[in-house]
């Protein structure tokens, strides 16, 4: 059988970022805006996020060569780039493997809602809050931003690129929360209700991995089946559990 899929596809959410910390603080204080001066693309990892990326790299360094990635793809956003670089420097893969950046892996564009908390959306953009309530977050597209469907459209082309250029290899993708969920939606053939239920349960953990293995028995040309999932602890061990918990 000619391989049309990566041997292994591992999807990683970036480590904790300064934006994650600021968002959590804003939500706890129930204020309208997240206190950030950087544009979304330039938000760096927090100190904890750096530790998480290194911990993931240390865990992969204990795996056999065949179980470690030989292709690294990353969103060009700073926090994803840093995660990939720290993963590599901690021994997660060979140190001469290039990090390939792909803008299609960037986080969902929030448009006029960028930087607003749920409280801020309701008070500053009540019309958009109502549109979102009616349409649901899967289909709602804020002005200047994207819906989840828009993200899924660009990710379908990413999957085609991976199949074309990286068949029969272990590809690791460093990206963002919504992108992780949308990739799961594509790969696992989910419905809108199924992926939004997962999203409601909890955030995707920082530096969580969702790993798929090629399964030749899946369809006429094979496919990807969910395998390992979990997230690293400070000691460099992987806690095996669903990555969205």
C-alpha cells in the first residue's frame, strides 16, 4: 500500500503564554479586557510555559528514535515557535531538524473581539454577543475575524500538505487551542456537537499532545487513529490522560 499519511501525527498546544496568564487574571477579576500590550502573534511563553516545553522535550528524549518526530511544523506565532524550539533543545528530536513555519497553523482570528473577555463582549459588543448566541461559536464570524469553519478550511489544506510532503514520517505540529480542536474535528470526522462538547468540558492543556498513528485498516487507503494523549509534568514524565482535561 502506498502511504498517503504520516506514520505518526502529533499535535501539541503551545506552553502556557503570557496571554494565558493575563486572560485567566481578567476572567477572575471579571473585567472587560485582557491586559496585554503585544499583538497576539508576538505574545511569548511564560516561565511556566518554557518549563512545560522543556519537560515535553525531555520526555520525548527518552523514547526510541522511531517514536520521536522527524518533521516539526509550527504556527509562526511566537509562543508556538518558542515551544517548538525549547522542545528541540531539550532533546525531543534531533537538534538539526528544522522547524517549518506555516501561517495556516496560527490561532483563530478574533477580529473586533480580540482582547475582550466574555464580560467585555457582552458589554462592548452586545450585537456580536447576540449573533454568537444565535449562530453558535462554530459558525459565528466576528467582523475582521474567523469562525471555526474558517479555521477548519485552512487546516484541511494543511492536512493535504502533510500528506503530500511528509507521508510515512513522524510529524509534530506546534499550534493553538482552537487549531488543536479543529484538527481533531477533521481527523476524527466529528460533528459540530461532538467537538463543541469537548470544548465545553475544559481547555486543551498547555503542551498537551494528541498523537495519531497510521492505521492501514481504516478505509481503503488507511487513515489516522487516535493513540497516545497526555501532557508533561515538571519531572519530564507524561501524564497519560485526555489532553483537553
